[in-house]
């Protein structure tokens, strides 16, 4: 059992068949389905401003929606990958990809839905006796689900995308250049303690791109940051092929970065700001 889906101290979750699920309320449906509504919830307002529509891969032009995940009966569904499990062999083997997506990420999805359901039951029964436990579950599984969505969408088969001019320009402004950003990101990924992540994110306060390490994925955030590029460096993400050689995994990760997705996320994040 690896560190991520440690279940010994957590309740056993069974995937919902939908049969016992209460009907989705309109507000939740709108959140799950609507990028604009979700963006408003992040305090970013309506999307599609000058910066978003200016670039070649502008979010407004492409209809890019980083919040889109399948939804059934008001619950989060497991998003599909945009490529087969064996498509990233230049960096990550097919078996790791399969386990990571179908077992680990699915576990977060089930845990997140379960936490939401339990919190809804607490509200309707006005019984908050286990509030601390379920808020912890909501944070753990919710952070896991959201970060894996970013991570898997951040990747594509080697050689199929390259950094666009808008992203290069942003990276030059905030890091001195794309290569400087990559060196900083790789160093963060190589050295984050234990099971963690390196994350390139956009902080609307100050209109700034930053790189963060996350040791426990629900902690150590900087509120308001929108994740643009994330690498999972928990051991399950690379151990079958790389064992203890995390640095080799980090180096090879760059071969399979989906630069179109990274640029779209970066422009989407800045969508309401003038460039
Ligand atoms: Mn993972």
C-alpha cells in the first residue's frame, strides 16, 4: 500500500451506483458543468477577457474548459484521458498509467463524492458531530481529484505539442524564460519531501505565476492559485519503472508535457486581465 491511497484509517468507500443518490440540486449541477460559474466561485469573474482572446490558443476562442469533468446524478465522474495508457511510454509506462488513473484517481473520486454526501447529510440532519473528519476527507480526496485532473490533462504523447508564443512570453516575464521555469520546476519536483507535487500556478493577486511544492496535497497551498502545470512525484507515479530514480522521471516528464494544455490553462487563468 503506498502513501497516497492509504485506507487503513479511512472508511471503505464503495463506488456509487447512482441508485441511492439524491437528485442533483440545480446549484451543484451548475457548478459541475459550468466553467464560468466555477471561475466566478474562484473570484475570477466572467472569463474571456482581452488576454484570453488575444492568444493563438486563447481560451475564449477554443472553448477550453479546465473545469469540465463528467457528472452523473450530481456526482463527479471519472474523467477520461485524452490518450491511451501506453501513449506516454517516453516517460511513463502503461501499467503505471493504468493503475494511477483507474485505481488511485478513481479512489479520490469516490472519496470526494462520499465526503460531499456525508456533509450534505450532516446539514440536513443538523448533526455536525463528525464535521472535522468529513472536512478532512473532503480536503484529502478533493485535492487529490483536482490535482490528478490537472496532471493527466497536462500530458500528451511526446512530440505532439510545443510551447506556444503566449506561454513563452509569460514564462519570460515571470521566470526569465521557459528553460528557467523548467529548471526551477524540476528542482522543486526532485526535492519535495515524501509524497508530493510540484505545481506551476497562477496567483491573481499581483498577476503572478509561481512554482510551489506540495508535501501533503491538501496542505501548503496559497489560496487563490490556479494550477497550470502539475507533476505527481508520489512514488506510485513512477516507481515501477524508475524505482528510487525520481530525477530521471522528472527529466522524462518534460517529453510528454502537453504544451497546448499548459498554455490554454495559463491564458484561461489570466482571462480577465489585460496583458
Ligand atoms: Mn497520484
